C-alpha cells in the first residue's frame, strides 16, 4: 500500500487542494477552510463521505493508537 498526494484545482473546491490517493485510487481530499486544514474522505466516485478537521482526526488516531497499545494489540 502506498499513498501519494497531488495539488489540484477543481470546480467543487473554492481553492486548490490536495488529492490523496492510495494505490492510485482517490481516497481523500485535504483543503483549507477558516484557516484550518480539513480532510474529506471520498467514495470511489469522488463524492465526500464525511469531512473532519485534520487536527481533530489526528487526535482521534492518537487516541486509537493509545487504546490499542493498552489492549496489548500494538507495541
């Protein structure tokens, strides 16, 4: 599995944004709004499934990692 990022411009976003692909398939878009970075996870057709502030998503991932470590499922 590999991720790649490309900066693009499209009609559905007000400014340029970053497309995030996993194994050459679009999985998310990162964009700025109100001075914060947001991430929109997208379906196979590129439609947003849900959007979250990137810092909140990062915090959730840290909490998940900590929980998995406490459960002995991750070193």
